[in-house]
C-alpha cells in the first residue's frame, strides 16, 4: 500500500526532508506532510549574506526568511537545520549569472539554482540524512509514469513553476515530491491559516533573490568591474546611433533607456559581446522564428536527438510568464537541436530557457528543455534576416 507520496512505507516510517525557504509554500508543504504523519525534517539553505544585501519585500533565503522557517518548524514540532550553502550558490549560480550577462545573454539563475544547489547538493544532503524523499513548495505535478516519475503542469497555471524545473534529471525527479501541485495559491494560504502559520499572508518571493534593488547591472558590475566597458549602439542598417556604458545595461526587447535619439521607436534586437555592440531596430525585427539550443535536458520517451530527427511537434515556453505555444523540434544538419516556432516570439534572447511540453494546459507533461544559444528571425518588412549570437 503506497502512502500519499507513492512510497512503499507507512508515513511514520517515511522520512521526508522539506526545503524550507521561509515562505508560505514551503511552510505549507511541511505542514501537510507533518499532518499526514510523515517523519519531516526541515532544511533551510543560507544562500547569500543577507546582511550585505538591503532588505526588501519578496527576497528569500537569507535573514528574515530563515527566522520564519525556524518559527514554522517550531510550531509544527519538526527538527529544523540551516545549512550554509553560500559558496555553492556563488560558484553554481551567481558567478555563471554574471558571466552569462557579460556574454550578452539574459540568464535565468532560478533554473541554475534548482539544477545545482537545490536538486543536486540539497538532495545529496537529504539522502545522507536517511530521507526517502525531498519535498519542495513548487507548483508542479509529479506522478508515476511507468517505471519512472514524470513532471506535469500543475492545477494552478498562474503559479506554474515547471519552466524553472525543466533541467531536473530523471534521478532527481524520482526522489522529489511536490505536494502543492494539486492546489491553487489561495488554497495554500487557507491551509497556512488553518495551521496558524505566521507566514499565511507573507508576500510571494519576486525577481532574483540576490538582486536587492532590481538592478542586475549593479550586481554584475560589483562582481565583474569590466562589465561597464563602453561600446557602440548600432542600427540594423549599419548606422552608429550612439554609445553605451556596458552591454549589461541592455536586454533584447528593451525599448526604454536606450540613450539615443531616433525618429522611430527602436528596440534592442541583439547584443554582440565580442565587439561590445548593442544592436537596435524596429519592433518587427524582434520576431524570432527559430532557436538553436544548448545543454538540452530531455525527459520524454526516447532521446532528444530522435525526437528532433522525427520533427516532433510539441509546445514550448520561452518566458515563464507566457503560455506554451506550438513548435517543432528539429536539427540544424550539424547535430544541434533547434526549435521552429509556429508563430514568431518577441524579445527572445540567448541565455533564456526554452521548455518543452506535450500540451498546453494542466497535466501537460514536461518533456525537458534547453538554453537558447542563438536566435534567428525571418526577413520581414525590409528587415534582413539575421542570426543573433551572444
């Protein structure tokens, strides 16, 4: 007889480590499992020096959040440990984040954090503690799929976090559990209130946890002083329109703050790190139709290569805030995996994730994904086709 986590032992004999960030989601995860009789152990990771980062609403993993996780654990009557993962976080998340921006990309550190610090390092710690599973407060469904487990879009699509979990390995998926996948955010807060948790009305975490003021460029400039190297702002037609004080101040799709005067609205359509050049053009130049991917993680049947050779049709998300759209997985003839979008997507940048799904709605399987290495747009309205390479 399986318990609610699809494990073969009775809840009292099943140890579950819960990754507790101090927010309402992970707190409710611990509360649910404790109420079901599991042997719950809470672990909070200190990922960066909270004292060096100004306090702001929506941050996580330092300072007040650690105190909130400790209070929740005391209320639930579960052991709670705080582990210093600052070095791992810096090496696996912050440093690659800075390097990616310097390469002209738009990285997503939350993907790297889940892939490394949380689902690699913390999972190993959970096993050392004799845990049968590691549970988190992510909104994503996980259930048996033959002899393995698979990931699916959750009940609350407005809170769907599958975009940030596509890089999870099969071994990790088999050990992970996500008790909130069937709940809405409102239901989660109601459960928190019923358990008397002080975090029931705590605001959600927002943006990147280690960016205290919302300005990525400030963090990068501190880590890499060379980030503010000046360069040219060039129009797609070859005209030099002005100068900039560092490519880290620009992202593909940006409209405001370009620092140039022009008769028409212009957008950042590409960043060339090698020459420190910011390329601008009209809005129609933002429409991307083909993506070349790197470091692809395939979670579907067979392999990514066989799926691409067959021209498999699927759905993809290029932004966490966008709904999945139809696409086709192909190869470029040289072995690289590519995605052909049925409709053009605007504001797509190298460094972002492209996540694969079997469908659009709740229950659609997460088939994996990869990092966008290059983007290509079709010729339209006199704008020449180009491949923007970071």
